[in-house]
């Protein structure tokens, strides 16, 4: 069972807490009787594509070899090279490759992995490139750019991160919300209240989760409303209920903002299009 006092990085993951999963305890006669309340997309990635995030095959290669793969390889080689360059020493050559080739790649995943690598490397140029990537056409690339800025220097890039709250995609807004909460804490209450009423249930789920760290009657009232709103999906209601039981000060001290326990199976998501984590 989940310890209610353990550090809480995100809403309960139904994969490790099956009692939170839709349909738990119910007997279905067949697949047609199983209701899935969130969008599910079946991917078509090949086994080789699914292994693109494994950088072990090229870990021992030189930075120059990885740069060559990023510039000239096939999509899988370019994705792997982009990620692997994030493990290299920060040099002008590595930064140039990630910015000039990685972020300009036609493949969305290469761009996402390139901005992730820039976040790992850090520094002013990486930060500037991540800010520019907030304009990328692909929402998962933009979401990863928020993660990179949070990792590089969330205070220095606070304006860019706050601007991402106006993005039209829930993953980008969620990552911005998490980053801002880590920096501003209870002062983020107006944003959290607004996001708890967002159209996206995923944003509402994360907003009420973060409201656990706000010691304010407005937060409590909102959590009580959500927890008792039968129109809300069960996962949002249960997240609000758990937030009501949390100690705000302890929550803020323990909160690291990781999204690896996000209970949402996101549309179009696969190993190659991972949830960014903060």
C-alpha cells in the first residue's frame, strides 16, 4: 500500500497502485465491456525504434562520432546520438551540433532529445536555445524545452517558463506549472486555482495535486469542491481527496516535481515520445 506520508512527486500511478485504476474490482465478460476513460493510441514503432533511447551502444564512442551520427545518421541513429551528446563534456562543438543539427532536425523526437541533452549540459547557450525551442511546432518538444529551462536555471528563465502557461498543450502547461511551483510555492495559488478549472483533466489533476502544498482556505475549498464533484473523473477526484489529507508544509519540502508517476496515459505517447519530467 502507498504510504500517505511518503514524498509525493505526482499523482498515484495506477500501474503500481492498481486499486486506483479504472475498473478495479469489476468483472468484465469481454474486452467490449471494459471502458477506457482516457485516449489511448497504439503505436507502430519498430523494435529498433523503441531502442533509440538506449545510448549504451554508442556510449564509448567519441563526441565527434556522435556528432557525425546526429548529422548524417538515420532517424534512430540521430535520436540516440542526440541523447548521448547530453552525457558529453560541454564544448562548443557539442553545443553547436545539438543546436544546429539536433534542434533543426525534421524528426520531432530528435528535436525533443536534443533539447533534453541541452538541459543536461546547461549553460547560457543551452538556455537560449531552449527558450527558442518553446516555439517548436511539436508540443512534446516544447514541453521538453520547459524541462530543460527548469534544469538549467529555473529562476533565470522564470519569465520564459511562465510564458509557457499560455501554451495550448496540457503537457507544456503542466511542466511550466510544476517548475513555477518549485520556485514560488504557495504564491502560485492563483495559477493553480485557474488550472484546476482547465478543460484538460490532466491539468486539473496536477493542479489539485499541487494545491496540497498551499495552506490557504481558498485551496481547501477548491479541493473539497473537486473531491466531491461527480462530474470529475475519478482520478481527479481521488487526487483532490489525497491533497486534502496532506500537510502543506511537508508537501512543499518533499515535492521534487517529477512527472514519472503521472497516472495519465497521454495521447500519442510512446517510448520515443516520453513524458518530460521535472
